C-alpha cells in the first residue's frame, strides 16, 4: 500500500487560489478527499493576505488570475520573510508550454503542473513537496540545534573544507580562548597561529598541515606569552558523507589550563609527599635512637649509678615529648584541613599566652646556648581566642627560631600595640635566615629551608603551615621577613584585641588531694603498655588488675568491682566503646569511673567516648600527671 494514502493529513493546511469556481471546487474536493484542510481564494490579492494570516503548508496557485499574475504572487510569497518557507505548486490550463513551466519555476515555484491534472497526480505532487518540506525543516532544525550548541559551549568548534583547509565556520568561543577576532580569522584563516606561543607555533603548524597525510591531529600547546599562558588541547577528525567519503574537517579546541595546573600541583604534591615520608622516617628515627640507647644504658649500668640512670630517664622523657609534639602537629594539621578543629574562645590575658609558650621552648633554648629576650607592654593586654592554640602559635615560632639559629644565637619576642584595637607580636632571631624563594612559600605544607651548621633537626615542614592556619582562624595575620641567608628572620603576628566585659578574678589554685588507694582495672591489648602502667600505678599504692580484651575485662570487673577502669578504645573484637556501654548497662558499674586511654584524640573521638559512658578521655601517651588528676578528681 502506498505510504502516502495512509498518512494523516488532517493537520496540514493548503491554500487553493484559482479564479475559476469550477476548477477551484474540483481541486479542493480532491485535496479534502486526501485528508487535507483547505482554504480558498479567488484572486492574487486575497491569496497573499490568506498566506500571511493562515501560514498554510502549501499554496496551490493558478497562474492566470484576474488581478495579479500567479507568477508574481509566487514571487511575493517567496520574497516575504514570513512566508518564504511556504510551498508553491503552480497549475495552469492555458500556459502549459515548456517556456511557461521554466518561467514559473524561475519565479520561485516548487513545482509546475499543466492541465489536465489527474486526482492521483495532484495528490502525489502535493505529498512529494510536503515530504521535501519536512526534510528541509528537519535539516534546518538540526542546523539550528548545532548552531546553538556550538555558540554556547566553551570549546571552539571549527569546520574546514577538505581540499584547501579553508575555514568554513568557527564558533564564538574562538574569541574568548584565542583572544583574537572572528572577523580577522575569516579574512585570514591562519590568523589563529598568531595566538600560539612562539615556542610551540612551528610544531603546531607542522602538525596541522600534516593532518590529511597522517590522518591524525591531537596536540596540546600554549596560547599567549609568558604573562598570560593558557593551555589548549586541539583535535581534528574527518567528516564523511553517506558514502563514507571525507568532505569536511571538523576540529575542537579545548581550554585545558585548569587540568594542566592541577597536574602541576599533583606533581608538586607527589614530590612533597616523597619528601615528607623521607623526613617523617628521619624524624621518627631520631628520637627512637636515643630512647633505645638510653634503655640499653639502663640495662647495662648497675642501678647504683643513679646519675647515669637519671640521665637516661631524662633522655627518654625528652624524646617521648618530641614524638608527642610531632604527632600532635600532624593531627592538628589534619583536623584543620578537614575543618574539624574547633577553637575554645575565651578572654585571655597576654601573659597567660606568652609564659606557656616560653616554657615549652626553654629547654631547647638553654641546650643551644641562645639568649631569649621577651618584651611585653607594662599594662594588661587582653586577647580573645583559644589560649592553648595561641600559646601553640608562639611556641612553634620560638621553637623554629631556636632550631634554625646556630648555637649561641639571639632570639627575641617583642609585643607592641600599633593601634588601640590591635596587637603585634614579633618573633625574631639572628639565625640562618630565609631565601627569597622560600620566603614566598614558607607557610606552605612541608616547606623547609636551609639547615644550621650543627644540622639541627629540620622537622616535617608543617609547623609554620599550622601557625598560619591557626592565626587565620583567630582573625589574625602572619608575615615572614628575612634579608636572606645568614641575616636571620622575623615573624610578625597581628591579632585584634578585645576588652573583656568583666575581668574575672583569678581563682586561687586548689591543692589536689592525695589520691587514696583504689582498685583499678587496666584494659589494653598492648601487653608492654599495660604492664608498665600497672607497675607504676602499683608503686603509687593502687590495687591493679589487667586484661587484654573485652571478655576478660568483663569477668575481672564483675569479680573485683574496681573503683576505676582504664580502657583502650581499639581493643580486638569488642572495642572499648562497646565495652563501656556494656559496663554502664550493669547497675554495679553505674558509678564506676571510666577513663578512655587511647591514641584516638579528635573531637569526634572524645564525643564518642562521652556518649559511650566514659568520664575522662586521655590521649596516648598520656602525661602521668593528667592520669593522676583523672584518678583523684571527685567523680
């Protein structure tokens, strides 16, 4: 069956223009029988008006009309932007010669039929023209979609002829990416090469010219000069027709500057990672070596040589302190990077910030023979911030100054008030100084400068990064100054000041009561750790039992009913959180003091331990004074 005979034509409107009533009636009936909707006009003037108002799909137009020639009507329909896409099928019973048909087609008609016209011939011609119109409309829609796509993408889309590489089209993104006008490109198709970096231009041009012979073009190159470089990835491929014959060259240019920057940052990060791991291994081995030697010394020298044993213990305590400081800095940096470090803001007097910082660096300053000068304003100065973190900032700067100054150097901490609401703290030294290259990146993660002559530990390169981030979190600024190697350095901090609403009186220190003898249960899967702590607590007079897993701990707890239980959180099988909840679920342990003793020290870990029922959270390696306080504070 003919596809046209089953086509639904009810939505298609046809304008039938003929001054002969009988002929017009017949043609209308034929078209209606095929399902078309038909409107009529008896002259050219009415036909033009209906064409503009009704926008028919096709005009069936007789050539001989009383007012305007059908050829002129056709010309006007095709010349009007509003009706130029309307199909015109001209018919004539008088002008049926070859020249008449040519004149009609030249006037814009889409086809020309001479009478007599059979019904099926008329319908077949109308359907053929409508199919052509649909095809053309689909093509125009496709082209419009393509134009909108290429006009709105960030990539540059190009189209070239295959014979001579002449430019046929370039999308508007060309001007944004290449920084040159499309008009200039259309006049000179090779103008885009001017935008290519001088060092890349010859190679890019050679690759583009060799595209047809090689069948491949995919290049990455720079645009612009050293002042403003952008990276581009340029690709081209052949466009083929339905016979698989190439007839166009399509090309896409993409801005890959961000990708290139990320690749550079990843390479740098990878290099920093390698440096960091090597330095971390070095920093961990450094304190471990004297700790091992001190233990060996204590095992070798008789206990009667108390001075030797005391010296070995002092070495172990110092090196453990160094390791603890190292781990704390790493954890702080991780928390800040993840946005998990919270500050405990309070009104704090300047001395309460400076004195702990000076105390933390005192031993290092004395061991290296430095002179430390501290100058503070005579009047009380109040800051608003986290006292511990503010002291940590100054402690890190003083520690760096002592570390990167050759023995016998001078270090200063000078506090001034440049404005009534600002405080300036300068930490200076006459140490090794900082190169101009390192000065620009000194607060970056894992950044390290030169070493002192005695090769003092360089550290992990995270201390100053931590300082910078903590200062920023307090609303302050930090700037480094140095005239270069051998000329020392100065770090200047500035913070906003705050006058406290009320000056709270300093509470008198409360003397801690000597802890009474307690029944203690220590639970830790690290046998060495739990045995040493048990011995120390036993020497203090406590009755101590130990367990290495949750199951044994429950049995011992029920049998001994301890006053305090110290739990490691990372137990095998049932962890410390679960064990704490199990203990709290039993009435016998509702008032038992539970102390978490763990290597997990984040705010989330502390909150988890609190929710699990712990009374205190001590982070390994816990200071023994902190443990004593946790044992003796009233529960």
